[in-house]
C-alpha cells in the first residue's frame, strides 16, 4: 500500500515537526532577550567629604567583576580588594571573575542592575563605544577631580601618567580607566643577539641588513601571527608611519580624516614592510599560526624578531628558556628625514575598567576605582601579576625589580621622551580594525602592495565616516 | 463525546505549549521586532528604524560572500556526506554477500562501524582544535609533516582563499559520516532479505543491488538526511569559529564566512538589531530550503 501525496503518514508528520523545531530554535531564538527600562539611581549616598569624595555609604556593597585573563584575578583578590576593605571596613566587596565579560555583564545591563565595577577586557569584552553611546557608564570626571588617596592635596588626575585620562575619554569625556601602562615594540632574545653579535636596528636600512644576516643563519628574521594577531603588525606599520610623518598621522587616522590612510608616510611604511615576504624574511606559514604558536617559535630560537606589547614576557614565562632574556627595541625608524626621533615608541594605557552609571552603588564603584589608583594598590598590581606590569600610577613601581623585558620597555619609554605616539581607532571602530587586519595579512604575505593596502583600509574608513548609525569619536 | 474531555486535553497541552511559546514563539517574534530597530543590548529601549538593517545587510559584501558559501555548502555537504555514508553503510550491511540467507557486511564490518562512529562522539569544539593541528601550516602539522617528509612544499589549506572553505567542510563531512552510516544502516536492516534474495537469483550484481534495491527502498531516510544536512549547512558556525583565519571571523578575508558567523560578530559588537536581521534572513532561508526539499523529493513511499 502506498499513500498519495495529499495524505500525511505519521512518519512525515513527525519528520516535519522535527525539522520545524530544529530550524526555529537555533537560528533565531538565542538573540532575543528582554530589556527593562532604565532603573538608574545612585542607590543612596551620604554627604561628600574629602575622604569620601563620592559620598559612598559606609556599608555599601561593591560588586567587582574581573577579567580572568593575562593578568589573572589574584591582583584583585589579594591586592585591590583587601586594600579597599582596609579603607572601608564596613563595606562589602562581591568579587566575580570570568573570561566572558559580555555573557556575564550584558544581561545585567539589560536588567537594569549592572555590577558597580567592571574590568571590561578580553576577546569577549563589551564594545566601549556602544556602552558610551547608550550612556551606560559613569562619567569619571568626578573621579579624576577627586582628592587622591595618597595626597589629599593632589587631584587623582595629577597622580597618573599624562595621557591616561585622554586614553579613556570619548569625545573629551572620561568614561574608562585604562590602568596598565603598555609599551609596544619589537622583541628579541638578548642571548640570540649577543651570541651572534647582532644589534637592534635603528633605521630601515639597518633592519633589512640585519634580516639578511639572520636569514643566512637559517633563522626566520621577522614574523607575526596571521591567524589571529594581524593587529600586532598594523601597529608596527603605523608606528613607523608616525615616525616618518609625525604623531598627527595617527591622530588623523583616529579622527577618520579624509585620506588619513593614503597619507604619504603611511604608504611609505606599508610599502617597506610589504617587501619582507618577497625577500624571504618572513615565514609564509606564520599566516596560518596563532600568536602563541609564533611566540613559542621565538622561544625556540626559530624566529628572531617579533612585534608585541610588553605583556609578552609574562605571557611566555612558561616556555621561555632561562637565558633567553626578552629585550624590546623600538620599531625601526625609516631614515634621516623622519619627523620623530628613532627612539619614539607607541605607548598606551591598556586594560579597561569602568563604573556602571545605573549600578546600585555608583559611588562605591568610583571609590573602589579611587582606591585602586593609590600607590599601594598600583604596586600590588605590578607585584602580583605575572607580567609584573607597571600601572599608570606615577611612581608606584619605583624601586621594583622588573624582569629584564619590562625593564627594557620602561627604558625605551623613558628614552622616547616626548616622542610617544598613541592611537585609538581600533577601540572606537572595530570594523576598521577588522579591515586593517585582513589587509595587513594580504600585504605582509605578498599579495598586495603598500598602496593597495592603504587604499583598501581608506575605503572602509570612508564608509564608516559616512555611516550615520556609528557613533564617531574625536581626539 | 465524554464530558470533561477538553479540560483533560488542555491540561496535557498547557505546559508544553507554554514552554514552546516562551522559548520558541516569543523569542522568534521578538527577534523580528529587534531586527527592525537599532539596539545595542543595554537598558536603552530599541529604536525603531524600519528596514534599515536589511538595507545595510544587502549592501554588505560579506553578506553575499556568506550566501555564496551557504550555496556551496548546501550542495557539497549533503551530496558528499550522503554518498560516502551510503557507500559505507552498504558495505557494512549488505556488501559482503549472503550467509545462510542473511545479508552480511564486508569482513571486519563491526570494527569499521565503531571507527566510523567515533568522530560523532567527539564534541565539535574538540574536533576543531584537533584539526587546527592537522592543518597547521608548518611542518608541525599532520598534513604538512607528512608532505615535508616526502619532499613537498607545505600547504596552507586554511590560509589559501581557494581551499579554506573546503578544508573546513572536509572536517564537517568527516565528523558527520558516522551518524549517517548508522542512520542508513538502520534503514537497510529494515529492507526485507527476500527482496535481495530474489534480485540475486535474477543475477543482480552488487552495484545493481545497490542502485536498484537499496537506494529506492532507502529513499525516505535519505530525504531526512538531506534535510538535516541542509540545515547543518545553514547553521554552519562552530568549526569556522575554531578553525578560520582572522581569529575565527570567517577568514582569510571572509573566504569562509557564513551568516551565523556574521551574526555572531555583529552581536558581539553590540549591533543587535543588525544581528537579528541576519537571524531573520537565516530563518527564512532555512524555512524555504526545508519546504522546497520536502516538496521536490516527495516520492511514492513503498511500504512492506
């Protein structure tokens, strides 16, 4: 017996039900969530005094969410939080650590009861631009103008390195505290270089000459990880562009100025770096490797020079040979006609923290932040974290015995003097960062030239500039 | 009709319907609504912008790249998986000739059954991480370790734009085959032995047994497999997220992106309205596909 097309057999019905269920659930439902209206509020404050500048209730509960990544969470549980408790014995700190900040914190924003204090970092962090655009973050002007913990006659803003407030500002308003002072450059092993009598190159001609020598030794001269860390390389190109054309080159890029990417200095730097592939100075396999894999190769002396920030030494602690000795050299200058000195480096305050505007105790969050900017807490951060990273708090790590790598990056920062450059576009416009990464792999592995690289990213920058739905930032 | 039948039925249905409405119907409708808004996922209410998200989506090159990849997946993934799984299932169940009137598989078929099914018990993320090592572009990867030993240049399958999608698709097929071998084996075991016996008496070869007997009698099962694999082609995400270049964002340069990948990254950038619009497009594509497949492949079912 067979059934005609119009009849439904039991099997067919079940099958269709299964299909309908299978497609409806995963495709659509996971995005939807409900949003409550802004509850807002400071959750009660007391009178503001110089020792309690935000009027935090003494028995306030401060919920602290820490990103459990490269810096771990021990610095919070063993450093920042006990120090806060020492200052406010009646207050309660509710500590949470996670690697997935968005999953933990975003629903709390939707529910209108966000945690007071959040370390928004990692690949699963929330978009700062979006948080600012929707007015979710507490304005930190109040914090920066408050008396500092160590010296009540000094404002907090005067106890941190210059540029810290600006780094976390959006259109001139501070919303984010970037706590860790990071220096970027090109890393090598002191042992490898000393054994071979090599020296960190100062300019582009010297860099190419050194690459040739290293190549002759059977070691890959230079490389970065194309699979997930192409931004380490656009950082190098743009830092060199800034040396050629001055710090404004990067400012124009951040401000989405017309032709900022196709600027002569940027194209010149990109063209230079784009020639490494054809000379055989970069291993084509690196395009498919992750940063940890390439960094491991450097630890095994298979790769000589690697661009990164000064978290690298701590990140690689487990696989670095004892006598390896990380050293940072500034990105090589181009030639004698550069506008900045060859010692110029990119340095930025990194690792973002914010206070939620509509948290139950906004004052508690701000007070926690003020306490973490004390010298004692800042030093605890440097001592406890594996990277022994210096913070933005001036003088907090004086006399601390930094490991060799961080010591060299601190020395490079000091040597750069006023020639310290910085850039923000990747945090402001993630789409532009994505485009720059893709284009950089194309450039560095020899498929396009510097001009095409610049034009491609410029096109994206222009599109972002025109897109009214994207909130724009200026510096 | 007995008194009290409806309250009784309603009592049974209430809970499942409530669950279905809460977790399927409501979120689906809500997604349609959010796709018409600009919303960043915070406590600010979504702002109505009509079809702007869709306009932006249809202007996006990456969206069309993703659609192209779905079409490739839609053809290749079911076709290859079903063909290979059918072949294996045939060998495992009826390919070995008959013993005492019972069809058996080739020698060692019990062992192969376990081998084929093994990838299916591994979590997809583990499979992805495993294949990171298989495909690694230097000589520490499995493929390139062998190639360089044999004196060939290493290949960067995931880096090359022409091979990346196929390399990832291979992993999906490798993992899926075990399940479909079992599915088809179950279907084959319900085909009466007399039919094979009669065909063999008439002098049918193994090939004609397969094409003239097994395939037609298995049509219903194959159709189910096709729909499942088609949906898998639309939902393709996890392997790309683990294996693709650009940190899982469908790289190199969008050469492996899918709608789910675009959706995930839009959502992670707080563009929830845009992400919902992608979700809605995906919903209709999958729905259309399922409806089309069920209509086109409709045949007379043979019952025995």
